[in-house]
């Protein structure tokens, strides 16, 4: 099969400049191409690149060949047809044309073929954008260099925190754990703020951290986690949440990112640290499990709507950004003091050991041995007649007696 060369694509920064020069928002470009706003954002961030007919239509749109006005409800038919038609072979791999969304691929086909619904599909309709209940309400503006770190962090928190709390609730089914996951993620982001501020997608960095903390298996060891929380009030919401919580955590997260948040398949695979085929298989199995229990949610668009309704029905509130920053700083101080105290104890124990330890070799004492032939000591008592005569004789002799040798002066 002969592969045609791809259309030259400007750099991500140049793509953003060309879009802004035509007074187009990312939502306008997404509507014109039939993709999600998250996909357009990833193109402009350099995380992914368009392929096939999407690439050609994107280049023509940036070059101004087709007239698209801001907030246009019916985009140009040429662009819609190019973006939603069958995907042609790309230099990387060939993808089959999308099938009707009502057909569910068999499990045996998951390992060899990508999901037809994972690409642009005219029958599926446009994906819900970031204005839904599961995603931030608007596209964040680039942080100005004049903002202080506190102001930049507060802006990111106000943009992402409400949606992240709802996402964490769908992942865990626990309200307090959802709030705690988001707060811990932003506290870690504040602790590593220079790294997060320079990241190409700070919102994605925080989202991945919050999801990982929410799905941590260590929570099952906590006493509070052993007690179940009250389920949602509506029976339909309880049924959907029960189905989600029965899925494996990685399947649940993949379904939430793709059908709930609206990420495309490569972004979902990258955030879940999986390959694109593996993410597609997880997504299809998760959809099949949901459709088996709840047949009315077999349509991805309806599933997205119900996920947003379940998440928004709880009316979860995130803490204020100043509270999160203060909590992160207090946590950092606590761990710093604990590390200093541990270091002091370690230094004290080492010093005590050096002072009390022997500094030279001391040979061990030989074991004792029994000595034979020594007469036993006699206890004191009255002297015999011979001993009395000998004592009298010794007392009667002078010091210079004949029995003694006395040196003479020369």
C-alpha cells in the first residue's frame, strides 16, 4: 500500500498564533473539525499531532482557506466532511473506517482492532466539551508573567478543583475521599509549583495526581474507609455508581477520562500509563460492563450525560485555595520538623555509641583451672607446745644474733 506524505504542520506555538490571528477559539476549531476541545488543546501543547484528513483540514483552517466565524453553529461542510469521514492510512498505521456506534465489538476483536467509536464519528455527535460537569468550565488563559505564584496557583485551583472533586467522587464513591484527593493533589502541586507552572498542561498534572491518590490501594487500611458512605438518593444514580465501583480501578479511570472528561484515546492512554491499544481494550470492556447492567447507557453520549448528572447531583464543594495552600505549607513544615527530629536522634545515638564503644582491643580472659597439691589453710587456734617453744626462742635472740647476717661498714 502506497502511503502519501503528510501535510506540513506548523509548530504548536505557531498553530496557536494562527488560530488567535483569525479570532478563533479552541471550541470553534474543535466544532469545525468534529473533535473535542481537549484534542485541539493537546495539538497546541505539542502532546499530540493530528493525522490523516484531520491534519489536512487543520492546516487549511489555520491557513484561512476556509472561512469559519467564531461561535459558528454549522461549520463549513468541507471541513466537517474531511474531519468526520473515513480515516485514511497514516504513516504510522492504518485505521479502519468507523462503524455504526450501535454495534459492540466482540472481545476477540479488541486485541487486533481499535474501537471504531474512538475516532471521529458523525453518528456519535460532537463530544461534550470542557463546559460539562466533569471538566473545567472554560479554557484557561495562559498565566501571565506578572502574576505572583499565589495568584497563579489560585487561578489554576479555581479552574480545576470543582471538576476534579466530581471526577474523584465517580472514581471512589466517597465524598470526603474525593475532596481529600483533590486537596492533596493541589498541595503537592504547590510544593512543586516551579515544576508544575512550567508544565505544558498543569491541569493534566494535577488531574493525574488526584486520580492516583483517589485510587490508591492503601486507603482500604484506613479505619474511616472501612465504613461505607450513604449512596446517592436517586435509584438510577445508585445503579450507575454501583456499576462503576465494580469495575477494576484502571478500567474505571479509563472510562471516566474518555467518556466523562472527553480526552481522546492517546491522551487517555498517556495519563493511565498504558499503550493506545491497551487503553482501547479497557474502554471497550468498561463500556460493555456498563451496557450489560444498564442497557440504556450503551450510547457513549448518553453515558457521558449520566456521568455528569451523577457527579453534579452530590453538589460537592472544594475547599478554598488559600486553605489548600496553608494546609500544604503546614504539611511541609510538619514533615520537615519530623525529618530534623529524626536526624537529631540519629546523630545523638551515633555520638553516644562512639563515646561508649571500646577504642582498643581487650583480649578475653582465659577460663579458670583447678590447682591441685596446695594444702588447705588451717583456721587460727591455740598454739601447740612446740610452737610456743619456737616463739620463745625467737623472741629471746637479738637482732644481731649469730643466726643473722648483718652487713658491716667497710
